[in-house]
C-alpha cells in the first residue's frame, strides 16, 4: 500500500441537476489544451496519480513532427497542470529494447515502494513498455512485457497471489478492427505468463458501442464487489471508429473472471471537443483518481486524440450501474 497521505485537494465537481447518467463531465473541459507545450500538437490519453501534496503524471504529447512522446507533469489540484517541455528519458534498459522509437497511452500505478509506468512502446511494432520511478524525474526502464503486437497494458494496484498482474489487448500493427482483453502475471516484472482471457467485444445486438474491440483503461479499483474496471469499447460506424467507455467488475482473486459488465456506456463522444479533433469521436480513459473516504471518482480521458478532459462519478453508483445493466 502507498502510505503517503492523500493530497489536500481532490478534483471534483458535483453532479448537475439535469444529469441523467452516473458519470458526468467537468464543466470546464477540456482541462489540458493541445498546445500547452511549445512543441505539442496534442496532449491526451495520459496517466495521473497522487504524488506528494498534489499529483504527478505521465502524458502523451504528440509533437509538431507528429512524433508520439511521453512527458512528466505535476499539479497541486489535479486540474491545472505543469508539463515538462522535455521528453521523459528512460535509463537502465538493455540497449536492444531501450532504443526509443515511440511511446503512447501511458498508465501509472503505485505498487509496494515505487510507481510503475506502462505504455505502448515501439519495438518492431507496438508492445507494452515497462519502467519505474520514485520522483517522476528519473525513469528506470525494464524489459518489454510482451511480444509485439500489444496495447493497453494496465497493471493492477497490488500483487495478486504474490505476483504482478496486468491486463493487455493483443492486436496487430495497425488500427485493429478486433481486440480482446487478456490477463497476465509476473513474479518480477520481467517474465510474464499465466495468460488468461478476460473478455471479448460484445455482440452488436447486445451492446453495439463495444462490439468491434475493447481495451482496459485506468488502473482497476478494488471494491467489495470486485475489481472495478473502466474500459473503452469501439463501434465501427458509417463515420469510422467511435470510442466510448463503460465498466466491468472482475473477481478479486481470479481477475480474468468477469462478474458483471455494463451494457450501456458510461460516456460516449457527444461534446464538440470529443467529436472534433485529430481523430474524431473518441473518449478514451487512461487514468482515474478515487477518494476512499467519499467514494468519489475522477476519470481522466482523451478527447478526439487531441485534448484531455475530466469526468466524475461515485464508485458505489458505478458498481450498482454495472450490476444492474450487465450483459454478462
């Protein structure tokens, strides 16, 4: 467990009176514009965690060469961010896998005594890169978790049966029209095995927003009802892919066993900043903060592969929604 006291400020906005869903958007979205850095074309699909008296994160910042880069950032309130101009520089890796090609869609989690970072790393195609840090200044790169091709590597926030545990989405080298979520374990963050299937895209007739491909989003949250997983799903529409996100409950002891899975989405592209951008019609969650004392949840999500926004909800209401609408 991370014994660091929680930051004094939790990003939050109460639910609007006319809101019908269990998740609602921050009224001042987007919170991070595309051009916050001097060389950024877009900032989205990024990771945020409590750190010190505030928050830290690893951000996907595609530059004006349209190269996919990772940058560290810091915030006192989780809303207003200072993102480093320089890329994250990883150290310590075997040169065979440490040569930088590209990196995107990071996740960050505290396990035992350090923050672990996973991201989609370029190594003969997309795979899952791994690293750790204690200060978001120095990043120690580890071995890639899997062979290409793979995306959406998401660690659980504690070891399960004494082993690190990760969700991922095996794919191909392009914009895949398919994708299932799988579970894997490791004794040391180097050798991964015990691969188990978690869930597939839904049938179109049951839940069309997630019928083409799915992928894990923020770090799973441990609840009495199971691991609460926020995940994205994709619909192949007449206007291209549409990315929305929903929720699932996974067994606490055997996380590849799905207990419930929402049929309706929690959030889909509807606002201008979600529908218009470099890749239209995308709401893509990569991070979530939760306050155990109040049950509040703040979800960071990328919009149209261009900017970063916030959505809010209560964990118990999302758990209830997942059970009530389950298609499992």
